[in-house]
């Protein structure tokens, strides 16, 4: 069964850091661009970051530039999102997705994980 599984979410204080992982089961991520998205209650899903299948291209939403870093480890079939200087407005359910190109729009992706919750609060 083809599956993407996110992990690493949790509760963190403002200004803190958290690292999210996106692991593939049943297929290899080597052939896919990977995007990270987030959705908070009452808000629409937002593209946060993406990385090309070769890892040479990446993009970030303006709201997270300079704070978040995306990377991939093909040997572990995993993509990471390092989140620093977290703010309360970063609180959301974070999803990873596999698609055909690195873009911040959801239309680029056709395989989605179930999400991991990130809560930034004192």
C-alpha cells in the first residue's frame, strides 16, 4: 500500500524549534517532488515549502522564509522540515505530499499523508 506518514509534531513554546519528518512506505520518494502544507482551524490549506526530486530546488512561503528549512534523505526515503523561531501562528496540522514538481499549490501533488499536529503556545 502506498503511504506517506508524517511525524515529529508536538507542543513547543514560541521561539522554539521542531523537526518534522515525511516518510514513504510502498514507494520511493526519489521520483517525486515533496511539499509541506499546513491547515489551521478556520483557515484554508497553505503551502509551506517544497523540494524538487533532485533536491536542487526548494521554495518557501513568505511567512516562513528564513525560519524553515526543507531537506531530503533518499537513503532513508524521508523528507524533513526543520522549523525554527516558531510563532503561535505556525500552529496547524502539517501535511506532506508527493507530486510531479516543486510548487506551493496543492494541484502539483497527488499523494498526501494524514498530517502531524504542531502547536506553538506558552
